[in-house]
C-alpha cells in the first residue's frame, strides 16, 4: 500500500542537459527535481506520487543519519533561563532558500526557520540569542548591584567564556559569561558581587574576601556552588 500523504517540500531546477526527470535528495537540502528544458511542471506532483515509496525511504535513511546529531541535547525544545525565571519553547520549521533565522514570537516562543536540519547553524543562532539575552539581563543587573553596593563599574561586557563565569581586568572592565543565565539567581548575584569587589581589589587577598563577606555573608557556600555549576549549562550551549 502506498500512502498518499502530503508531498515533501521540493525545489525544481531546469537543466538543458537532462533528458528526463531526475530526483535528487540531499541531506539538509531536501528534494530537488531536475527537469529537461521546457518541461511541463504541472506533471511534477504525479511523478513524485509515483516515486513516493523511494522518496520516503531515502528521507528515512537521511533522517537516521541526522538524528544522533540533532537530538534534544544538541538542539533544545525548551530553554530555561533560571537566573531570570524564564522558559522558552523552541520550534524548528524547515523551509527552503533564504537564510536560516531565529524568530522571537510572543509568549516566550522561539522559532528557527530555514535549514533546520543543520545543527551547526541552529546552534550558532541560539548562541547569538543567548548572548543577546545575557546583555539585556546581566548588564542592568550588574548596574543595579553597583548602585546598591556603591562599587562602581565603568565597563561591562557579556561574552561566551570557555571556563569562567566572570572576570575583571586591571582596567576595571567586568566580563560576564552569558551562560550565567542558566544558573539560579542567587548564584548569579554572587558572581556579580564577586566581580564588583574585584574593581577594588584585583586579587583574592584577605582584603578582597572581607569586602565580599560584607556584601554577601554566605559567600563561601555560594563560591563552592558556582565553581561546580557547569553541569547546569545544557550541552547545546557549551563549546
Ligand atoms: Zn575572583
């Protein structure tokens, strides 16, 4: 029995060299129908229906190949930013042609549209989004804490550091890791206070810890928590 479900999306290419209709299926690109010059395109759907079994079997094989790389750990269905108590759903919509894009929809919904079978592109777009969220959330948070504590910070940047949650340069520039958004808020607050204290003492001297302790009495436990916090980062957001 052949199924007569909807045809998969396909693109059509005219070739002067083609003598007959040729079907090509590429991973990540989908079905391409190559037709001889002047071919009546209205005939394409019936040809595809005839070849349906073959098309489906090739797509199944390709899907199997793609699957191990596009599982939930690589491409998330939800993104939870614990630091700011937000949860986003992520949808993937395949479309042909044009750039792959991440669209921000109402109600905390994200949608990736385009070549969504390419995990690398999807991940890059999600990383960019995460950095953008980091700037929008962590920088104002740091400024609020700066006002509350009286510790001034002239320059702050949000990056994707490999191994550090935050750092403070000798010029007083604080760099924050956008992956902090995956941690509980009290841990993030501690990291921000820790870095603000570095604008006064650049080292980890007793004077530095005295200042930290004054602003956050449970700093020891928080410091231990934060140092073990990397497992809170989902695997798609690593690397
Ligand atoms: Zn430090």
